[in-house]
């Protein structure tokens, strides 16, 4: 390295940046199809109906829709502010962001191509995380049914023991 690093753009230049833009959309819940309840067939053949956990947010009741974040990138014209140089990286301050010089373009068309590359990569990750979240909620619903069925069975056994105990007490008292 010669000890010199060329700054690609002068401070104050107007350039195109492949900046982020996010959009939230709502889609019909993939599990309950908007009905807010699901029917779950258990391995023993029983069918139970319960509130859909996939479209439930926090302690609120199910909504029938799920929020999906669409991550996008769009060309934004920015005025370059300060410049930072660290080793072989050049970064600019613009629009409240610190931007890598590799994400800046003098041509809008080149910036749009980069935006599409970034959007495709990010959307693939968003879709993967969306599916993982909903798969987890499906598992939680099945676990909830199993848990409450076990609770009912345990309490019924406890009630039967209590009734038997009450009968022995009545027999001793009467006899």
C-alpha cells in the first residue's frame, strides 16, 4: 500500500445511495385462513378447536391476519457530509446514516441494480425468519393442547383420589 487512499466522492457531492426502506403489510393468516381458530387433529384421533396462535400478538386475541415486513432498498439522492477513513474503507455521513462508499453511485440506474440485489438477499432472509416464527407458534399450539390435556387427566385422577378418601371418611364416621 502506498500510504494514499483515493476518496471516491468529494464532500458535498450529490450521489445516489441504495438506502433501506421498509414496508409493513398484513396478510391473511396462513394457519387459520382468517377465521382466528384452528382445528387440530391429535394422534389419538381427537379433534380440538383452539384460538390461532399464529395471528395472535402478545396477550391480544387472534386477529386473522399476520404482519409481514417487506424490506426494500431504493435509490435515494443524498448530499455527502463528513468522510471517515479506516484502513481501506471509506465511509460518508449523509441523510443521518454512515454509508460505505461502495453503496454510493453517480448513476441512478447503477444504484437501482444494487438496490434490487440487496432487496432480493434481504427478502430471502425475511421469508425464512417469517416461516420459522410461524412454525414455532404451531409447535406451541400443539404443546399447549398436550399440556392442558395432561392437566385435565392429572386433576381427574386427583379428584378420584379425593372422592375415594371422602368415602372412606364417611364409612368410618357412619360405622
